[in-house]
């Protein structure tokens, strides 16, 4: 008996029944066999040793395939657990998934791991690789898997298996004396893992629940080659230098204090940048016809019951009581905007109505997930809600995409990824409403020529959403903008407008943000530009540096003219050498420095230095002002 499989070039290969991907690779050639990591059968990723199906279309994965990197990282996570069990036999293994740019594995150990343990574990991993241990899949039923993990003394694995429905097949992988629960697939032999690095250690609650056991988590990464790994480690080192928490302290932008956990204090320089971001968005609101409003921060809890947030989001909200009434501190603006819309009668001529709000929001984020400015408990968004007729959705989406592109171009976010997140399991509304909402978003993106991927089940509880990711200067993805179609809140708040025929219609509500949380965007922007803000955003735009005390009066005159022109100026009259002043302002990432000596004072000119371009020569103050005014007005990158 034989089978026939189809290769990517549509050619057919005849093989004996029961042949595997290994047999197919060997038949094609020794180079391919050496490079092969796994196979795809009709698009499904499986082990290289899996039997081939008659008539299947087969692709052999090597390092050249995009899917193979996650496979390498998944297998390296198992390699990590294998090494830990060899070195620390009493360690109990948890889970070890792949993540963005790497993997982690959780362990239940008496004494948490320390950074000093990582080189030892890594050395043991390299020994296992050198041993060239075959990786073999084993299928079990649920009871047999529970018995095996009980015998192995792995209570966390027993708990995972116990949650799998009776009758489902369970798979695991054995490599030498190590066995782990896993769906797979995996590389065929440990010697395929050539470049990896353990990076850090953290604590993590089992299953993310703070009521459970605290585990010791080891993070790592893996690549196909040492060169790729070295390049990645170099990027990580650069990311450390760009860390917004580090730069925020060095540049005196913001700080955190235990009196207000996960709630930033913005210093004067940071507040300048923050307000400039708000002013920029406000300017665009005028261009795109948005109406800004101010709504209360604390509202009666009945509002949040009407909106559905009380039932679906209460664990992330703050509550308070006054005069025997229960109130909630708002975590988002949308219910308040519904109240605002419903307070006035509207006709079709009023639509679309675009309401924007920079109101402060509060959400209870668990302390384990807060992180600098990128995950805080108090923040504001460039938040807006568009109330429109159903037939206006596409036009509003097109206008939103134009606005979004204009903003991201301004901040030099030139690469963007788009995802459409569809209905979650826990949601409001009928399938018909969700069909209409998801269809409207998908169709609008398609008509706009915007490529996107689907994120099934990741939508909000009241509607699907489009998420916009940008890539920063280090090619790291950040999710910023969102657009959500909501049929439910207008229904729950009984919002109406008068249609042209005099009957009442129900508006559709579009939730949208571009920067998202301003705090989070601030942190992302600091890392994107390494703290060197473009001139229009810089907390100090120009430093005036007199060389001697003799020219201090002229320096004060220059500073006054710059301030009168609307610029943010640091007049440095300290009795320090000018080179020391230049170095200091360079570290503070001030865009321009005007160095003033006797010749400049006599001629009424300025010697201009740029923070990256260096000495730009001597100019008249008027010429510098004109040039700098144009740079700021155009918001050049």
C-alpha cells in the first residue's frame, strides 16, 4: 500500500503507507532532512514524525519559514524545564508558553530562582542540546495522564489535566528522562536548538490568580542562529537605555510614589509634553469637526448598571458612597456621553455628532500587571464617541482612518498593523447585531484598502473593535488606536433621533481613540524617540549658553525674545565652562543650544548648535527664529 502527497510546487510524491515527514524529507535530500523541523499537512502544523495523510498537501518547515521560530521557542521552553528538573529535582513545573519575542516557564520551588541561577541553568540546557536527545510524542487518555503526573509528583500538571473533559485525548512529549504535557508540535531532536538565552526572573501567581501559589518564572528567548540572537540581545540592550521609566527620571518628566500606587506624578517638564499632546489633538478636533465636552468623574451606580459595566467590568472599577447613594468613579467616558446625547432632542441633521472628552479615568489594575506609564490606574484618553445613522458608519470610519494616519505620521510611526477583534463569549446583544457590526467594520477596512487580521473572541462585551498597532523605532509593536461599533449602548440608554420621514431612529455609537491612554502613549513616545522629543514637543526647546559673564545681559535679551516668540527657553547663566554646559544640555536632549560670546553679543548674532547635527554656524537671531518657528509650526519629526 502507498500514499500520494502534494508538495508546495504541486508535484506529487508516492510514499509507503505510514510514512512520516521525516521519510518525505529524507527522500528529497539530506540537506532538507538536516534542516527540517516540522511539517504542515493541509495547513496544520504537526510533528516531523507524524504520519502523512494520503492526498494531503505537505510543506516541510525549516528555519526559512515564519512559523518555525515559534516552534523553536516552544521547544526551548521544554528544554528549560528539562534542565531545571535535572538541576533541581524537587522543582514542580507549571506552564511554559511562547510569548512575543520569546518564552517563559513557571516553576514551584522552595527558594525562588535568582539571576545568578540563570547561567547554571543555561549551561545545563546546552548539555542537553549536545546530547542530541530525540523528542517523542506520547498520547494518553485523561485518567492515564493524571496517574502519570501523580506518580511524577507534579501537582500543577495534575490540576491542568483534571480540567480537560473526560474522553479527550491528551498528548505529552518525552525527551530522555523528562516528560511534559503539551499539544505540540515540537522539533524532532534537542540538537536543533542552536541559539537561546535566559533573560530574567519574575514572580507569577499560578493561573494569574493572586489567591494561588506564587511561582518562579524564568523568561528566555531563542532564535535559529547565534547572529539573530545577538542582534536581538543588542536591541534589548538598546531598549533598556530607552526605557521610559529610566528616561523619565533622568529627564525629570514624571515619578511614582507609594502614596498613589500606579498613578503618575507629572513634573513641570513632563506636563509640558503632556499638554502639548492634548493641544495637538484638540487642533485636529477642530479640523475634523469634533465637539469637546466635560463630563463628571463620579456618577451614580445606576448608570453603570444601565450600561452593563456593573455586571461586566465591576472588578476593575472604584466605588464610593455618599448620602446613602452608591457611586462609581468612571473607568470610561461612554455612559456619560450617552447621558449627554440623550439630554437633547436630535434630528438626522445633527448626525454625525462627534463628542470628544479628555476626562480623567480610573481603573483598578492589579499591582502585578501595572508597569510604568504603560499600565496605570489613573489616566485620560483622546477619547471620542461618534453618534451616527447606520448608513453613515463607513464614511465615519473613512474619516477616522484619515485622522489616525495624520497623527501617526506626525509621530513617525510609519508602520502599522490592523486587527479586527470579534465577539467574545461574554457579550451583550443578539448574533444579528454582532453580524451587522462586525460586517460593517470588515467592509469599511476592505474598501479603504487597509489589510487586517482577525482576532476571534477579542472584542469588547458591547461590540467588535478594530485595533491599530504601530511599530516603534526598535520595531516593537504597540497597540494604540481603537474603533468600536456599538449598537447596544444606544439601545440600553434608549437614544433616538428624528429621521427625515419624521419617525424615530436609533443611532449607532462608534467608540474611538487614536493615542489611547495619554499616559501610555507618553511612555511609548519616550521610548520611540529615546527621550529626544521633536522640537515642537520638547520641554525645553532652546538653551541659551553665554560663554562669559560679560555677555549675560545679551543672553537675557536673547532669552526674552525667544520667550516672547512663544518658545520654551533655559537661560543658563551659571559660572561653568561652556563645554560643560553643552554636554549637560545634550544629555537633557534639548533640541537647540545658542552659544553666545563677545563676537555674537557685538554683532547681535547667535552660534547655533543642534543636539544631533552639531555646530550649525553663526546666524542672526531673526534668521534662527524664523527657521525654528517654521520647524515647530510644521511639527517636523
